[in-house]
């Protein structure tokens, strides 16, 4: 008979890690989530600059499964999750046309996208600013030990032992962690196979000095440089101000990733003007951001997660399931269910 599953470490505090941790904790398991960022949420994020705020990562999410809909219902009742009505358009080589998915429901966190993971993480033990660099199995009585670094101070950290580990970071980072830790098996194999599943994306966070004519909602853009433009200030619960988020196209982002961040942000604003075919208001605030693992590549695993019962090790995240917010949540839930099935 396997030993009881009493404690689990979750490496990664994005939505997949939070979903796994919630399900495990609700089943009576002691859980600790470790994330290298300043707050949990991963790319479901909001950046604030005095009176300005930008959803610089995930722009919205869809709700397609009954399980995700049920989890969101209390947040909808509280106003933490609201429907974004757009309007949504396509912008292809300067030509504006309609919504690429007419009738689709798109949802956002309010007052920012970060409200969604923050609400889901309520009641969880989340250790932020802690980068996990190594995993190893302890000697008898066994369990997993985690080695890491305090991001702020550089001090070495040690955590554990834990009965199981959920790796819920982008697949490229998971592959590096498992390889550095000398781990083999189905989880390591899956991380290696999907290491390139999430490609870079460059973002520009821009506030204009005046409103942009016909500038509400968002555009799905077909262009060599620009892939997305959104009036972030017009989402539910926002200020309504002329605040925009621009995302670069995949190939361009990869090519420009290491170049000057300010220059890349300026290039995205110029591409937005070029695609619209008109000049933009004066820029009042502009900054760039690099997402190293963001845009989903083609293909996905047949399973939402990978669980190694012998090692009590699981892999989950949107890198396995195509990059969607709901996919990340479902992947984390599946990882938790896989570990709980071993009890």
C-alpha cells in the first residue's frame, strides 16, 4: 500500500499551480506553492504605474468546460470576473473587419486580470520570490527536497520534505529544472518533448495623452510585427482612459527578444499606427515587457498533465494544452486529481 499523501510542493504559482494547490488542499493535503515572482498568477498579470494599470500578459479568457464555469461562478457573483464585450475586430494589412469568433464570450478579471489568480489563491500558502533550482529525493523515510534561491537576497533556500511535487512552470523551465536535478521518467520526457511549446512575446504598455478615435475594444492583428492591440482602459472595472496593450507577433518577438526593450515598445506603437493607417495621439507613457514563454506553438499532448506514480511527481501547465487560461487551470486540476488517485 502506498504511503499517505500528506504534503505536496507546487513549483510555480501560475494558474495551473494554483488550481492544483486548491484541489489538493480541498482534499486535506498540506500544500506549499513556490513562485519566483513578486506575486502569484504567472502571465495572468496586471502591472500598475501610479494611476495607470495594464494587463500586460493574458488579455482575456474563455469558459468552455463545466468545471471551470463552476469554479468561476462565485467570482462572477462577487464581480471579480466580468464579461468583456469589446468590440472585437480583425485588423489584417490595414483592413478592419469583424470579430473572428462572432458570439464568443470573453471574460476578464476586475479590476485587473491579476484579480483572478489572487482570488483563486486565497487561503493557500504561497511563497513568492523563491526560485526553485533543484529537486531530489531524500533518504529514508523519503520524500522530496527542494533547493532554491531567494530572488531578492540571493540566499540559498531549502524546503521539504514533501510527499509529492507538482511542476507547474513553463515547459522549457520545467525541462531545465528536471534535467539539472538528474530526473528521468515520463514527466521529464514530457517536459523535454514540449520544451519549445511556448514561444516569446514582446509587449508594449502605452498610455496616450488623448483618446483614440474608434479605439475601444481590441483587434486581432495580422502583421509581421503586431499580433494584438487592446484598449485595456476600456475593460470592465477599469478607468476608461486611453491605456493600451500591444503584443508582438511570434516570429518578430523571437527575432527581437534580446534587443532594446524601449526600442521594441516604440516599434510596436509604430506598427499599431501603420496597421490602422492613421496617426496616433501623443504618447504619455510607454514601457516594454518581455514574456519569454507565452505564445502557444502548434500541437499539444493528448493528456492535460503527466503524473509519475512511482516518483509522485507531476507536470502541468498551459505548455501541455495549447496556451489558454482555462487550459492551464484544467491542467493543474488534472495533476491534482492524478496525485489524489494514488491515495
